[in-house]
């Protein structure tokens, strides 16, 4: 099938590339000339595992094309996916102006029937609104479909190729049949294709994200209670997640969620409810808890160093809002960096892939290390903001060799308390008892001394 995609952002690029991988001829349009120039060279503007290989293969096979002109993605195509941004406006509601402009561009290029598929995340009622707009703009027949995405950054290719479910919001049998034809290669192992009305499809996306966000915010709130009563939130999480009615997913406490979906979608859902004269108590609470959680480590930092951080040096591990992505939108790490600098500290950060993205936002307010260990040099403390795998089992002798003090503020609970106690670190995490070594500096090598004592005792 010949398919057009409007918008070469994260969702549009993954969608178009995966559809091309199944043999479709796909043209992706975007107004950003620099981005299109990169993509024509098989260079992805977004870091996503597996995407670069798919891009290169499908460009070489002449199944995937890129253009700055929307008309080229609309002309001679049967289906057009709209995947432009819907950022939040000043009050948190979804800004649909990019979608409306996309509809105008599509209408201007139409020369016959088209299946117009809204992939962007939009409030319930948007499909009906855009259908009315497109009818005013074109004399040609079309079907407007709502087809929300459920892609996790860092695992988007696998999510698209092997989806849990595909949700299709339609008002005609013709549209339903065409959508099933497009998605049939992705559901050969029996994943459900759900045919619903557009309003239900739009709500499924928002409600899914709000529920996942609520689990994170709830566990973060419980972490504070655990700290106050002397409980360990990790043990609580395991015990609660063992209940089959609850399950273990999205119960990890930390610095809160970030990215382009959860914060924006929770706020947009709240705005939708309030625009209808309804209360949005839960959505507002989910967002409030999350924003407050960005400061979860500062009570511990104040306990160690006081409120004035003049002259203090902090290493910061992680800048992306989650591992396996270079996305720093609403990343807790950026808030941490800004607040540390505001209080007078200097910050040296390391992230495996998100340094460039963060530098566009933070500029030279902090410095950036080329390796995780280089970030530790002469640091008074390490702050962990993203749970990258390479942070989980580091060489701790590098900590004691490079840092001025053996202090770790772990916003993702990636180290075991027993290990930190054994190594002699002062260690603070979220919702777990702190480990305080009483050491004032990191001079010498704790690991070497412990090994020496073991050898003297004849231990392995």
C-alpha cells in the first residue's frame, strides 16, 4: 500500500519506518528541512534502539522516502497518518493548531478519496472536530480514523512490530477494512485489533497513560510514608506487586515520570474534564505528586550539606527522562541540575546518549563529562537521576579514587542497601532507610582496604 505520514517526529518516524519494513511504500513529510536532510542520509534525529538499521534498510530498498512538501505525502497515497505534535498550551490543554494546519495541507493536496488517520494524542472529540474542518476544506470523500499510539521510548520498534493491542476508532466499514489491511502483518500471533468509535479510541490513549502515571505517583507518595515509619519501599513494592490484581509494573519509586506523554496527557485529560464542568481531582493530584517528587533528593542533600551549596561539586548521572532514549522533555534530571546550580553548586553530568539534547536546554550552566567516571572527579557527591544499565554495576573503586566524599543520592534506587553499607558509602535513596557511614572524605580506597583485611584473615 502507498502510505503518507505527516510529521517526522518520534511517533511519525517510527510509524512510517515500521510500515515500510512490512513492504509498504511510505513517504514521510516534515517542514523541518534539516531533519529531512538527515533522514535522507539514513541519520535519525532521535535516538531509538533499532531505528537506524530499519531506516537504512528501507531507504536502500526504496520503500521509504522523505520530503518537506506535504503534497508529496498525500498525492498517490491511500492512507495518510497524521503524527504532528499536540503540545500543551499555557493552561495544560492540548494545542491542536499543528493538527489543524496539517488538515489544511492535506485538503489542498487531495485529488480523490483518502483515509486520514490521526496518530497524534488528542482529547476526545478531536476526530469529530477535524472531520468537520476537513469537510469544509475539500470536496473529496475521506474517512477520518483515530489510531492512538502506545509506544514506549527505548522500546518503540518492538512495541510497533509486536503490539499488545491496536485500537482503531472509525465510523465506516470501509475505514475499518483498510485499517485491518494495514495492520494485519503486525497481529499474526493473535494480538487484538479493537474496532471502536473515535471518541472511545481517543479516551483509551489518555486513560491508559493516566493509569500508568497514577501508579508511579502513588508509589512515590507511599515512599515518603515508608521513610517516615522505617519501612523499605522496595520490600513494600515487591509485596504489593505479588498480588495478581495489582501486578509489579510501574510500581518503582523514584524522582517521578517525565517525557512527552505522561505529564502532557495527564494535564490535558484534566483540562478536558474541567472544560466539561467536571472535577479532575485524581488527574490533578497525580500531576502534583509527580512535580513535587522532582525535589525528593533535596531533603537528603540539605541534611548532608545544608541549604547553601556554594563551593560544592556534584556529579550527575543521567539526563534523559528514562533509559534508552535521548529525550529530556520534563526530565527530572534537568530540574535537579537547575536547582543545584541555583543553590550555588557546580554540576558535571554524564548521560550515554542524551548529552546533546540536555545541552540544548541547559546550555553551559553545567559541564558535561565524556564518561561516567570522569563526572566523579573531585565531586562531593553523586546524584543518580536515570537508571541506565551501565550505572548498575560500576567499579566502585573509581568512586573512592576520584570523589572527595563517598556520598550518593540515588533517585532511582539502583543499588542494594547492604552493598552500600558494606562499601562504606553514605547512601540516600527514595523510600528506603539511609546509610550513613560517618566518613568525611573518600581518601584511600575502601575496596582495597576491605580486600586487604580479608587477605589477612585468610578469606577469599
